[in-house]
């Protein structure tokens, strides 16, 4: 490493360092740096002078008692990127570390986000204490209005009065009902009268050939 630095001009090293800094996503850079600094601090406290698989195993073994599995994998991903960039250490090759993280994932069930239905929102707005939840009520109403705008106006169309809105909704409803009715009619079996008319039409077509196929006799 020292030989590589001595053979690289200072301006080239500066360009390379700036490039390395830009490889980490800009929006997440502070989070990556936070994890990297935390790991470096732990290494100094434990007098770890070289990044080895055993050092990473010890570090993550301590972390697994304080964080859930998904957080451990996130920490691993950020450290893998940071250590590879700053110290040229590729921890993705540490198979024992992978095994430890997979073991920490055994039995872990991620929590599913709860979805509020319309009844839940109405109950919250009507029954929750205004003194405590007024701001949250306003946010809930604004969110619900914005959601309904996307449902009512998927193409961005807006209306100046309630009658235009009613006409728009009525047309949408009629189009859906008409399409559904048409599908029902197409799926119905033919009636007896329809069958008889179709049979008669086929019979006449067979009995009377087209004009172009009629034989002309010349005397």
C-alpha cells in the first residue's frame, strides 16, 4: 500500500479520493459514515489494529444482542461498502460472518405495517380528543382528501362545481355497468328463436350459392 502511494502523484491521489467519496449515495452518506466511525471507535477501544473476519465476528456478535436482524444486515451492508472504499477490505468474502448474520435471522418475523381503513379514520376524527390530536386529525383529513383526488381524478381532471363532479362519477359508473352488462349478454346461451334464425340463414346460404358461383349456360 505504501509503495502504491509513493508511486502515485498527489493530484491523482486527490482525484481518486474524491471519486471514492462520491461512490457512497449522497443522501445516505452521513448514515454510512456514522456506522463506519462507530466501528472504528470500537476497534480503537478493543485495540484492533487489523480488520479481520474474527474482528467482524466479535463486533457483530455484540451488536446482535441490541439490534434486530434487519438492522444487522443494514449495518453489514454499510460497513462492507465503507471498509471496501476506505481500507480496501472486502468483508463480503467473510463466510463465517455471513453464517452469523443468517443465524441471527432465524425465527425473526418482520412486523407488518397496519393499514387504516376508512372506518378507522372516521372513528379517529370523530372520537379522538381535539386537544391532544387536533394536528393529527388535520393531517389525516388532508391525506384522505389527497388520496380521494387520485381516485376520482386519475387523469388529473378537476371540476369547478359539484354538478360536474356528479356527472363525471355518473358517467364512470355507467361505463363500468355497461361493460359488465355487455359481458353478461355475451356469456348468455343463445335463445331458441336465435338458434332457429341462425339455422335458417345457414340453410338458405347453402341452398342458394353466391352469384359469382352460378353456372351460366350458353345456347
